[in-house]
C-alpha cells in the first residue's frame, strides 16, 4: 500500500492534469477566461445620430455628403450638422456619436461593374465633417456600408454578393481599401462599423421580405454568404488601416440569443457593436461571454410598432441601459430616437435621459 505522501502527491498531480486540460479546452474553444476589455471613449453616453437632415428639416439619409452639383445635399446638410453639433455640445448630450457614411453615395458607379472611383468632392466633404466633430470634441463610430433604403444613392447594391457579380463584389472591397487607406487612421473615428446589421439586412435573421417589396428588404442570403463577405471586408479594412478598430453591428444574435454563436463574428470584429431595442431591457452577462470590447451602438425601446418613437417607453429603456452600463461592462451607450428639437430648443425625454446621466456621472463624461 502506498504511503499517505504518495497518495497526496498522486492527487495533486491529478488535479494539475485536470486544470491543464480545462485550460487547453478553454483556449481551443475560444471561451473567454477574463472579463472583456473596454474601449476608451471621451464619454460613456452619446447619440446614435445617423446623418444630418437638411436645414429645412427634410431627411435625406445616406445622401448627405454629396454636393448639389453631383446630386447631393451637402450645401444644406453642412449647416444643419453644425447647428446640431453646437446644440449637442451646449446641452451635454455626450461626446460620442454614431454616423452613417453610406459609402456608396461617395462612389462613381458603373451599372455593370459597380465601383469606378470616388466623387472627390464627397470625400472632401466627409473630411470637413470630421473636422467639425473634432472642433466639438466629439468622436464617432462611422458606419461604412448600409443596405436599407433602396432608393438612396448611399444604399449597398446587394446583387454584388449573389455570386453572379464577382467584379462588383471586388469593387466594393477595393472601395473600402482606398477609403480606409485615406481615413482609417483619423483619430476622430473611435471605431468603424463596416456594415450595419449584415445578418439582418443581407441575411435571414431579420425575417425581412425579399425585393421588390417596400423598404426594408433583404435578399435573404445564407449565413455563409454573409459571413464570407464580412470576413473579406474585415481583412481588407485591417490591411488598409491596421491600427483602426472595426466591427459589424448586430441586432439579433448577441442580445436575444441566451447562448450567442460568437463564430458568426469572431474572425471579423475587433469589438462588438450591439443594438438593443427592448421596452424592458436586461443586460446579459457579456462580461463573461464576450472576449472583446462591446458597445451599444443603438439603444432604445422595441422596434415592434415603433415603440422607440414613444418617448415615454424609449426614455425609460435608455435610462435603464445607461444606469447599468458600468456593471455590464459596456464601453458606451448611444441612444436611438429623437433626442432634441431644434425648433423648440429643447430636449426630448430621451435626450434628457442622456444629459441627466452624464450630469450625475461627471467622471463618465
């Protein structure tokens, strides 16, 4: 019979082997072993701004960067953006904003082959817009591509991914490479959202009708088609600007799935941009399940029956998400929905929720 010392030594050895095995399994499986890191930001609250309207208040979406001479609205959206930034700064609505570039609107487009270069004035206008954010001490999350409004010049041409238009697909990668080679290192941009909600707007997650139905629609591509596009776009972006942070925003998998499939994003993001639309939100344990930084790039009440347009519901959801963001490990929360009215010079309840949070938490602004 072995001595008690031999039995103890054997037990210790067994425990060490088990611990080593668990460690190897965790490493191989990609499961997080420590809380996710954070993205340093000038404030931990801000706005999902989108794009400026015209001075008249007319919404133009992802057509705001082109000059009037090339079919755009910059001469009218620029002063509107200036006025909005002045208001946001004056009323303490945060120093981070999410904006939509809609890269297609800056392109010279060939119907057969796609990207054929950039409209020089549109790129200069984007540079000027970033200067305006800089002057107000605001950093941005910039959305590169979006597939949402089919009639917009800035809408992504999803036929590029249908397998029958390889030249068009390659052109989109070339456009991202050139654009990020020029702007990817701008400190104004805290992170680039390469495609807004791709599994939702290109794939099947959003349960959207196929064209030619009214907006919004989705071509309902397979997960593999969407993921392959995300991976290729991310690799192109990273090669063009190695030090920039890139992501693809998500509105279905990471919040609503109790056990999210991180393989859908793991090889295509440096951080997670999660969109939460819920009348009664509750943070998942992302600090343990996500091994990369995460933000709420869009936060508000439910999209069902457009509850996010109901200020009572929306402000309550935004307030909860802001008040609990530190415990949840979120780097920053960007409120969706109308935050202010320039016509009356006042904040909406949603805007007031953001301003109140930052006033009560000066260390987070």
